C-alpha cells in the first residue's frame, strides 16, 4: 500500500480485503516515527489509540457493518485542537502537561467517520507565527529542504501530509496558517468560510478570525474531509446554520464559463518573480480549460496587515488571559497572587506570544481603543466591501499564497515584521471571513513548492474545490513528492 494513497484508495483497499486496518496503521505509525526524528512534525503520537481504532474497523468489516466515510484514513491533528485523554499543548510550555477531558467538535466528527488519529502536530505557540519556529518544542522542518521552514502556524500539519505521515490533517487558520504552510510544503490547504466549521474545542487565538480546516494531497480529499467536519454545532454560537453540500460529488463541474479575477494589488512589489510566473502559468491553464480572466482591484489591501496586527493581538490578549496559573496548565507560585500571575505567564509564554499580548492590551487600553482597535475594525469593513465589489465582476479570485518560497530556518525569525509580511496575501480572507484554498502550482529553481491561492465568496467552498480539482486534471504538481519522504 502506498503511503501517499488518497482517501478513496484507502477505503477501497480495506473493503476489498487487500489489507487490514491494523496492518495499514501499523505501517503508517512506523513510517511516521522514523520521519519525525528529522522533521519534528508531531509533538505526540497516538499509537495505542490508533491501533485500537484500527482494530474496531477490522471488527466492523468482519461483522459486515457499514464503515464511516473516512474509515482507515490517517488524520493528524494540530495540537491546539483539544482531545480527551491526550496532552494538548498549543505548542506552549504553559500547557505542556495539560490533558483535556473532552474532544473538539471536529475531533468528534472525524472519530464518528471512523478516521484514525495518528498524533498531535507541532505549531507556533498558540498559533502565533508563520514558520513553526515559535513552538516551545522546537521547529518543524520542511520535507522539501530540511534546512527550510515549513510555514506556520500549522507547520506540523502541513509537513505530516507532505511527507506521507498522514493522509489528511487539520489545522487552524487565523491569518493564513493553513494556506501558507500548505503553499510552502507543496500540499493543498483549505480555510473554510468563518462559521462553516465549529470552533468548539479549538484553543482560541483571535476568535473573529480563527477557522479550522483541512490539509490534503488532492482536492477530493479536502472535499471528503470537509463534508465530515462542516455543519452547525449548537456549542459554537458563531457556527452558521448552513446546509453542508456534498462537495465530493460536484468536483467534476469544471471551470467552463467561470470568471476568475486577478487582484492587481497582489501582483506587485515584493512578489518573487518565480512565484509570480508560476501563478500566472497556473491561471493560464484554467483559462485554457474554459475560464475567463479579468483584472479586479482590492483597493484597501495595503491596510490589511496593519488592521490584522491590531485586531488579532487585541483578541489574543483577551483569550489568553485565562492562562493565569489558577484554573489549569502551568502554575509558578509567588509570595502574592500578582507574583504568581507574573511568574506563571513569564515562564510559560514565549517571546512572540508576549509580544502580541502586550500589543493587544495596549490597543484595547483606555484612550487608545478607538484610535487603534476601533479604527482597525472600520478598515476591516472596507476590506470586506472590497471583496463584495470584486465578486460582482468575477466568480472567484486567484493570486499567490505566499510572496516567496520557504526561507531557511532562522532567516527571518529575528525580524518579526519580515515574518509578518509572509502572510500579506492570506490575511485579507480572514478579515473578510471568506473561504480560500492553496494548492501547489510549481517548483522554484531551488526545488521549493509554490502555491496558488483561490478565494471565493462566502460559503462557496464547493466552487473553490471544483476549480482546484479541474486544475489537478491538467497538471501534476499535487503529485510531486519531496525526496526525504520517498527515501
């Protein structure tokens, strides 16, 4: 059985008796253990639980019971999705030994679909970063070049899929944290519409921006996974009461007659020429397939980064106030309660988290709230209106996912602003709440992946997946594999 098999292939192999779920999972776990020594994609494994889940699937097959839609599919979970009985760290020392007593909604849904969890993946601490270098447990490494970053904050989840350590994985996307690592690691990553997938059980960073979504190696795998995890959840008051389409059955709709908009602001200064050329070539393929191309404008794009880095830290400063040494997680005692707070948070939080808490607290402080946070929210409204106007001229938007390919480890970690600029093309989708997908569309001269980003109107994930699938029928970039995963 090929470790890069897709969901349909895994299911058919199980149902035909080609192999048992236990045999399949045993091989997957051995492979992951070997690769993880170098890649550091997983912070913890779920070997015992995975083998127990595989045994239950084998018993279902023996009893002629109906299998779930993801039966036998190996799934890696970003370690900010709480899992009952398993340590969940959010990449932080402050939660290093915390074991939740409940499962996130998406974890419950995947388990009900007979998916098999193979481990919790590495991330920038509390999902704050674009490289996974901010993890308290060391950086993950890009399987295309282990001297390079995998992107972030969901870097471990992207690496797990790119290296064949899991068929699909889940990440969270606050400003590009699914799409950007997907681009840098040469896999597909989908950020659904804000509210399409429940955030219950996701350790919050910035609640009005966070969204859970899948990584995969083809559009069909993303579609099948989204069918399972999407849908209303009464425990999340922001989860939309929208019906979940059958994404996988409509994949073959094609792109004939579709209007694809190219936002001119996303093809200017700062874009690596190799990235720009690969994206333009990919758009030309879609045009040959029947789509028409129009230029559009998103005039407030230049303000996205500033608005995001006021809104996200402000919400983070509120969300992370619960990590105080009193209720759960790390506790460092002091002579007085304020000493205990200071010692706990000073020991438990890394420098990037501290930086964002301080920035967010300042932006929300008396006398500055309207000047900073309030103004950023008004700019956010203008950004949303830009997208509304653009979708009057086209069906979806196409642009680069990241302005550059994967930098080397440490290359940008000493310059927070340079790292923040890596998300310049992804942040706008979070501010507007729209769905967006990244898919591989080329390799640079240094053999590093390049990603094409598609952004659609609210709740139009179905159309994005159709376009991604149509592109896959004309190219083989999604089938390219890093050498380290093929040794």
